[in-house]
C-alpha cells in the first residue's frame, strides 16, 4: 500500500491569533508571505551534512538545489491565499525532522526501485487517524511545541485538521482538488475521499515523489507554472518542457507552435548535414587532385631538369668532339709545316720560333673570358656549374667549389640527373667502373667513401625443427662474399628460404647448430640490420602509394650516408634530415632508372580492389625498396618469380651493378634461363632435406657434375633445369655415373673434405640407409602416444614464442657504422605517408560518415528522450552504435598493414614512430565522427544537455574504443577481430545496465567503459533537471548507481582506458610478430 506523506503543521502557540486585520491588508499579507518563504532557506543549514552523506550522489550544492525547489521569493501568492482563508499560515511549517523523514523514506529499504513511504507515528496501517486523509494535515497538540530546527523528534499532529495549502516545489502545479462525482476521485489527483466520510472535502496534493508516482503534480508539457497555483500555456515562438517555471525562447530557425513541448531544431541538423556532406564531397573529389597536382608539378620540374642535363651533356659531347677534331687538324697542319720547312737551317728558324713562343705567351695572357670558360670546361668536364656538392655526391671533395646550396626542387633534380648522366658516360668509357658514379681513380683530390662490406661464412649450419626433431637444413658449409651475386637453387622442400632465414637469424622454433661468422667474427647479423636488406617472396608494397612514394619513403627512413670516422658520425647525427635530400633523390632516381620504372613512377601500385601497375613492375618495386637504402648485404627470396625474361634480365643487371660496389647479394631462384644463370657468380645447390650438393662458382658447376660425378648435361638443355630435375627425382643420373640422388650431398662433402654424419656414411659404402632423411639415424622407433605428441607440440609452441620474444625485445649492438633518422624524423615521415593514404581512402571515409549520419537519424528519431530516465535509452543505443561503428573503422588502421609493418620493423624502422603516426592521423576521426553523429542525433532527439557536453563524452568514447580496436586488430586475424568488435559493445553494455543485485556483476560493470560513457551522458542530462525534478533525479541516479559528481571522473576513465588500450596494442604490435 502506498502511504502518502503528511503535510505537517507547527503550532507554537495554542491560541489562534486574530489575523483578520492582516488578511484585510494586501501589503501586509505579501510581507507576511515573504517572511514565511524566507524561513524555508534556513532548513539547509540544519541538515546539510545529512544531505552530503545520503544524497551526495544526486545533489551537488544543497543550497542551490533547495532554492531551485523552494525559493518562493516573489511567488508567494499561494501563501497569501492560504493566510486569507485560515490566518494561521505561520503554524503550518514542517520541522527539520519531518522533512528529513520524508526524503529519507524513499531510500531506507535498500531497494533501488522503491518509492514507498514508511508509516510515521501519526499514521499507521491499522486505523484511519484523523488528519491522515489524503491532502489533509493537522496541527500539534496544545501541550507540545514544535521546533523547526529539531532533526531528531517529530511532533504529534492530531488537532485542527484542514486541507493542505497549495505548497509544492517550483515547477509543480498543485491547486486544491475538486471531487469528481462520477469517478469519486479528487481531480487532478488520484486519491479518493476517506471511507464513511462522504461529506469530507478534497484537500491539496497528497504526494510529491518521482514523476512516475506523482505526474499530476508536475506542470504539464506545453505549459509553464510561475507559481504552484498558476498554469499558463506556452505562446508561439516558445516551448515549455514538463516542470517548467517559465517559457523558453526557441532558436531562430526552430519552429515552435503554441503549447509546444519542445522546439523543433531539425533545421539545424539538416544545415549541418548539408555542410558536412558538402565538405565530404570536396574532400572526396579534391583529395586525389591535391596529390595529383603536386605530383604533376614535380614531374614538370623533373622533366625540365632532365632536358637541361641532356642538353648540357650534348653540348659537352659536341665540344669534346670539336676539340678532338681541331686538335687532329692542328697536328696534321703542324706535320705538313714541319715537312715544308725541314730543309731550312736551324739558325734561320730560331728567331721565328722564339717570336712565336713569345707571341703565344702574349696571346695566352690576352685570352678572353669565353676562352677561359671553355678551357675550364675542357680541364674540368665534371664541373658542377656553381653547385655545392658537400651534401650531394657519394664522395667528399677536398676542395669544394663555392656556390649556392641545393634548395629548390629543380636544382635537386638537375644535380641528380647530372650525376646519373656522368655515371652513364663513365660506364661506357670504363666497364670496370660502377653505375653508381665512382669517379676516376686517377683523381688524387677525391676521397672515396665506400659501403662497409659484409662477408658471411657458415660452417656445418644445421636447423632442426624443435616440435618434430626434423632437419630443415643440414651440414651446410660455405660463404657469401662481397661484390658477388650468389644464387640458391634446389627443388621444392630443399630449404632454400629456410637457409636465408637462418642467415638472417629469423629461424624461430628451430634449434640452430654450427657457426655463422660475419667478417670472420662471431657476431649476430642483427648487429648489421641497418645495412642489410631483405626482399620477401611476397610483394609487400603499399598499394595506395605510387611507385616513387614507396621508394622515397624507404630511402627517407633507412638511408643516410655512412660515416668515415667517429667525428663525421657525430656530425651526421646533428644534420637535419633535409640536408640529405639531394643524396636521397639521387639514390631514388638511380634505382628507378636501373629497374626501368620511369614510365610508372607516378602510378599507384594498386591493391586487390583497385588495379595499379603490372605484377612484374610490382616485383621490381619490391626489390627497389631495399636497393634505395644502399645495403651492404642484400638477400632476396625469389625476386624473379612472375617476371618475364626481359624483366628478369633488367632486374639482375641492376643487381650486378650493385654488386660491383661491393654489395653481397644472395637470392633464391627457381629454374632460371641460361642467360640469367650465366649472370651469377656463385651457386648454392641444395637437395631435399637441406643438404648441399654444390657450392662454388656458377661457371664451374657443369665441370663439377661432369668430371667429379659423371653427370653430363645433354645438348640444348638448360643446366639449372637439368640439375633440379635430377634432385627432384624426375630424371635419374646415368647408370655410368655410378651415383644416386641421395649420394650427391655425401659426394660433395667428401670432395671438399667435410665431415660426413654417421647416418650418411652408409651411402658411401652403397648400403641402404636413411641418408637424407631427418631422423638422426634413429631407425625404427615406437610411435609416441597422443599425450606425448601433444606435450611435444606444446613445448615447441612455448619455445617458439620464447624465440619470438627474444628476437623482438633483445636488441644487438649496432656495428653497421651508419646513422639513420631518429624516432622524431621517422614519425614525421610516417605521418606524411599515412596522411596520403587517408586522402586516397576518401571514399571509405565518406561511407563511414554516411553510416554514422544514418545511425544518428534513426536513433535520434526512434529513441526519444524520456524525462523519467533522463534519456538513458537513447544514450544506451548511442554507446553501442558509436562503439561498434568506430571500432570496425579503426580496425583498418592496423589489420591491413601487418605485413608492411613486419617488413619495415625487421629492417630497423621505429615501431613507436609507426604506431604514433597511425594514431595521430586517426585523431582526425576521433574529433570528427562525434560531430557527424551528433549533427543528426542531437537535433532529432533534442535532450536537455548541451551539444558541448554530448560532444565531449563522444570524443572520449571514440578515443577509448579506437584504442581497443587497435589491440583487437593487432592481436587477432581480421575475421575474429571484427567479431570481437561487434560483441564487445553489446555485451559490455548489457553488463553495465544490468538490474540484478549481484555484487560480482556490479564489480565487473564498474570496469566496463560502456558504464562510464552512459553515466557521463545521463549525468550531463540530469544536471539540467531541478526544482520539482529533484526526487526524480535522485531516484533515477540511485537506481543505476550513478553519481552526479562523477562526470569528469567518467571522462578521465574513458581517456585512461583508451591510453591503456593503446599501450597494450603497442606491446602486442612488437610482440605478436610474423611466424
């Protein structure tokens, strides 16, 4: 049964004073009412501590909230009317104990949902005491005195019962009730007259509680109530929400009819939608155009530079030819003169000779400026025409010409193409010189800076798979020398790629025996990571970048001229990244020309959805990304796969030019043509099981097979094809050779004097054995049980994870003698690359924004703000929708670039710079997407909270879920990551909004980011409800466990969750590497 609160009275004087004279004087009556009204403000000082203790979760400032509800200054008309009727208003005030009892009764039973009042000593459930009728109240007994500030004892109220005055909080409308004879209910309230008292009259309002229990007390929507007994309809151009004390002006573009409950601000949403759409269209259409215009300007500058350089080269060639021709004619003329005057006497010849000599000296002194310039060109054909080469060439001039710096794009291109033209001429003049432009060794004024060389020697290199104790590589001995191009060949399953992985120290999950020496020292190859290039088998190239952009980015992040000594090393660290731009441009232009990529340099590489360059060109770009960093050791995994013969030759010629500079090049190949095969210096031929069949000069492999093994290559058969067919078992060796396929590795070991494993010695004697298998000669053993296999696999997995962690976290001492850009410079380069990629993904971004707009329209229209729950339903859907959509979009930041990151990080690029650049660019969406969603949701839903409050919460929410999406994208494959992104917001929102009293679930919900976002939304809205809404606000916040003071804390928790998620994501990024 719902027990109604009692409107209490205080009668400090049992004698009723004669206030007839007061009621006849309006001014005195108003003054009396103001005095009574001001006495209400004294209550908060009495129980302020109790309010902070019990209602601190819903009341921030007790004085402010009390004034919003009971500050009747200037609105005491109901008190004046009450004084005129009864004349004893001063005695109808509740004590502090009764007010405290009234409010605390809502929350004492511990249930979050109860709105029931417990009975007090004046009213009980067994009898109907006079004065406890609905809308009525009584005075205290004659012998009792009520103390307004007494917070512990409530006085007995049993006498002088009368209908309650129209005393309600501001925002309420509570006139005296009138009996509806048809229904027997006192309108506008919901109580009936006491039973058996049909002559009893209706009183005032019987209860003030939340809006669900006492909606009839609240001033209805479309009207405003300046006092508790006055109700006015809202006029045109204004709107009045439920519980309004004044009408609110509508915005200029909003439509407000008379008696409007809310303003229609859809027009603002439409305007904002149109503006955002227009901006999206501009970005969509102009993003590529900006980049295209920039590339076109660079292309024009490059073409002018090429034309200028070629004209200069042609002019110099003509001048050289003319000079040689004139010199030839001069020699012929001198010979003819010698013959004509040979019969003259010597004494007759002396004066003319001396005169001519003097004349020639005089002429020499009188040479014109043009003649001097021509002689300078003749004497120094490699002059720079005023350019300063201290940062340009690959060598350092001792006497550098004074001139202007290379600042403009045109100057840089002229310098680069000038160097390339000179290199071409040198290559034609002297085949021993490299294509990279090492100048004539005859010049004594030049100090040549060479790349540091790397020699890799390996002995008895053996790789065994830990999980199955199986050999992947066995007893491989040899070396890779600088300046030579080595080919690794063999049938499928011979361990060619495994051999490269072992050299690079990337063989995780395997036990490695034997030794690998770098330059004769037992050093890890990882110490030379900055000058080691690895070209993977897959073409891992950014498809949404052009060919030149891919090469240029790799050159920026990985290349800087090596230093000769420590002083130069210290100086190079202080150089700005821009100082090396001409050198980088030269390197990139050289690689583009060497690989034949000039025609497609400005074309996008292309992706699966968007076609770009051809597969062969893509493969050459894949190789070029390692060539631009000028490595000392270059390892390639099947670089010619998918290339035609001409493209393969072009690629191999470029690699041979690199080898001429001392680069150690090793690559895996599958049955190359004979022309390509002859271009290799060394050959490593592997049989199945990772055993060496041959390792030496590629030109002597036929001699070895013919003279040592007796295997002759038939005529018109490609030797590498023939050898691989033999190792594959397709062709059997001639019977006259007396050797089988399994004996070939043993014959090579014996031929070079290497130690032969015991299990392979049987093959030497011709006995059947397990030679070439991978069981360590164990013979036949019993198959292990399922539990044994499972335990072995688990151990292998743990050891593989351990190897990956050691590889990723334990860095080696750098011995490369090369300084590369630091984290800040790499962050700038990554930022530029990611920005270009985002501009080229404008269509995808536009789709994301369109979906957010549709979600805002749907949720803003369907999930209207409910005053009872402060819009929690709409905000719940908002949290789910925004979390889901933003997570799905954020997955693309890392899920699609894993392979690219693994390649770049293994080459020494900064993982932190990569991660920070991605996150920085995504901050644009963090700030934009909440605005896009609110442009529809807020203006269709129109909650009481401000746009700024909602926007701040959404920004924090998007920042939080973006960090979570990073972790999911990095830790999982794309499909599971998408599934988790969909499930997490839904499940966490259900946990955060649960209504059970389970303490464990409550603790879990406190850790959910969805609860913090919902609490921030609801609290920001609940702050706008005051006056008559006070009990509703407290009850709603209490039922959900929210605190009105936790708005800032919720935002901080969201930001900290986003930051912690990013830290976990970065840890996963450097931990969960490719197997």
